[in-house]
């Protein structure tokens, strides 16, 4: 049995990851700012009050988890705010940078001692953070924050190689969640989480640092 820690687990893709991972018999530590009624129904450990952008919050979490070995951290929590060029909002861009790019990396640093040989770290980034795939422009803060996250995750995949800790850089697909206004063009959280878990399961020394779509396609940087 493996132990997963998942951020942003109260709704959307994070909640579905929790459901599928416990359904197959693994343990989940579900972190969130505030637990939802759906999350509370699941048989897992909930750590509430975890704002990934708050240093105090992450230090408290680490204290509570001391002595636990994590097989996998899934950095899922994130925000999207629309920023067109004509309407650039510095605060909004900084907010997205802090939550989407800086927080997962600083949280990894804080929880690093709970990882062991062959542990995995999955960063839920986005195809919108792919420079090669950017055909529609705009969304400055989100795109910049996710490309920064992917770059940091790639560096971690190199830095942690000697410790045999492996890193996945994952796009969940266009998914029908609150983030996308529950778009009818999106795939379900079930399909997305199922693919993400397959990618994490297949992660090894040979493919650490790869940028994948949940469906298995390797994406351009
Ligand atoms: N949906 C898509 O099509 C899509 C596509 C590409 C990438 N992604 C990425 O997939 C991940 C999950 O997105 P989703 O679609 O499931 O979105 P969602 O339904 O909006 O869920 C976002 C989650 O992140 C949490 N969160 C945001 N800021 C946080 C913070 N400072 N501290 C702790 N938790 C925080 C939210 O918690 P609260 O409930 O407390 O706000 C919520 O649980 C995100 O990283 C997103 O960028 C999504």
C-alpha cells in the first residue's frame, strides 16, 4: 500500500484523484483549505487549513506529518485568472505565480524529508504552459506561472535523480471543473484522474521529467 499526499483535494480533479486512489487500496492524505462534504465522505486522512501559498500553513503540515513516509506527492492545487494584454493586472499575475509556480516548489522543499528512495512527485501543470503549443496567446499570468512550474519541476527531476525520486509534469486535459466553468467541451474528472494516475504509476528513472498529457501523449515544452 502506498501513501499519497494530494493538494487541492476538496473539489475538481484533486477530489477525483482522492476517490480513485483510495478505491484501489492506497492511502491518501488529502490537503485542502476547507474540506467539502464530498471529501469528508471518503475514508482518508484530511488535513484542512492547508493554503499552499502560506509558509506557516506548510510548516504546520510538516509538523503533523513527521514520521510518515510519502510514496507520492501530487501538487494539484492551482488557480486560473484571465489576463488579456489590454487588461494586464500585475497583482493577478503575481498571485498566479505564487500559487501555481512558487508554492508547489517550496512545499516540495518543506516535505522533502518525508520522501524516500523511489518516491514520486507529480506536478499538475498545464498545456497552457507549453510554449511550443501556444497557438492562442493571452492568459498571461496563468501561462507564465505554469511554464515556470514545468521548468522548476524539470530541474527537480534532475536534482533528485541520484536519490531515485522521480518527477512527472502533467497536463490533466481540458477538464470540466469549476476552473473551466464546467465546460461542456472538457473531459470528466474521472477520465482525467484515471489518466493522471496511469502516468504516475508508469513513472520511473527512465522517464522522470517528462511532460505528459493525462492521455499519455508527450507534450512539447
Ligand atoms: N480543469 C482544467 O481543464 C485544467 C487544465 C489544465 C490544468 N489544470 C490544473 O489542474 C489543477 C486542478 O484544477 P481543477 O480543474 O480541479 O480546478 P478547481 O476545481 O478550480 O480546483 C482547484 C483546487 O485548487 C485549490 N487551491 C487553489 N488555490 C489554493 C491555495 N492557495 N491553497 C490550497 N489550495 C488551493 C482549490 O481550493 P479551494 O476550494 O479552497 O479554492 C481547489 O481545491 C490546477 O493546478 C489547474 O491549474 C486544470
